[in-house]
C-alpha cells in the first residue's frame, strides 16, 4: 500500500520575490531568485522587453492554422518552481496568486516506512481544452477561444462574476485581486505571437514542458504524443473537456485528485481514497 502526502513549499520565497518592486537592480533580483533556483533565468524577460511584447497585446483572433497544446513530461520535472517564478515575473499576477505552479507530493510505502520517500511533481496550468467548460457559463462572452485553441479572457468585458472559476474542472482560474476580473494562463500568447516560447517553457530546467502545434504532424509535440501514446494522460478525463495539456509519466491516482491549496496536507491511498485532509 502506498500513502501519498500532498504538500506545497517554496511559495513563501516566491511571494517575497513578487512583493519586491519591479525596479530592483538586476543584481538584487538575481540574488532573490537564487534563493529558490538557479534555473529561474531572466532571459525571457529580457527578450520580451526587447521585442516590445507585453501580455496585454494579445491577438483575439490567434494564429491561423495552428492549434497549440502542451506536453509535460513528469519524468523530467524536478519541482524547482522556476516555471512559477518565470510566469510571475512575466505576467505579474497579484501577490499570492499564480497562473501556473507545481504541486508536490511525497509518496511513501506504509509497508516499508523506513525507506526514503519518493517525490512526485505535478505542474498545473490552464488546459486550453478543446471543449472548455468556462466558455458557455460566461454571461458576457469575455472568455473565448481563439482560432489557435488558446482560451483567453477579455478583461474589458469580464464582470468578475466568477462563474468560469467555478466551472473549470482543473481549478486553473482565479479572480485577480487587483483587477477584480478572471485571470489564468494564456500559454503566454503574446510571446508565441512574437516567435518566443512561453516563460514557463523557456525556463524549465529539466525541459519538461514542450509547447507546439498539434495540427503539424512533424512538430516536436506531435512526435512526443505519438512516441509516448500509451503513456499519455490528461487531468480529469471524465469531465468531457478534452484538455490540450498532456502528461507523460502520470499515475492514474493523480488524474482526478487535484488539490491546489498551498499548505494543505492530504494523505491518500494508492487507489485514490483520501484518508486524511489536514485543513
């Protein structure tokens, strides 16, 4: 029997980084980032500023002919949270709110508790589903899907009702505490339109995240899906949304057991039964 303990750490340091003013010198910012991980490079920020590309300059039409998706190879994720840091710097969500993060699980065998525990990392973000549950519940049409499959939010139309937050099976949305409108991952659409990779992909230390065009059979992501066909899984497959974020190396236990609350510990058996939820 396996006991899985969910926990989340590293967000305190990330909050300290996010809480600093963004006009810090490069040296001070690098010193702060190094407390979390060497992998949280500033390259994406430099590139975005150089191309004068910002998150609010996102095309509503999308890139014709493409259908973006992401593959996350859990065998390569080390839980360094560099993706979380990079996304926070790139997209500037409020303190304590995140467009992407990495849930971390400690896995132990209760028949051999003297053996070292294993760790399982679960990167989380918007799944940019083929049939998004968030779109039909939006009363103003603020949430919509572009031609390239990326689900975005028009903040001018959003009234902050939170219907989409409740409808999302993946807990990938939140009401931005500063703007009072819905917020979430956009696959860094502003960077894709400039020919750049999303911040989380650019800074991934283990190269666990791969984004690409699902319509292109020769693309890296299409080849990964083909080669790892038997090991590809999505979160909550029964929700009927057809997520376009695919995982390699994910146990069936984690497909429907999502816990995004920082600091909450959950004891779970290997069949997915929760035996203790420490709130």
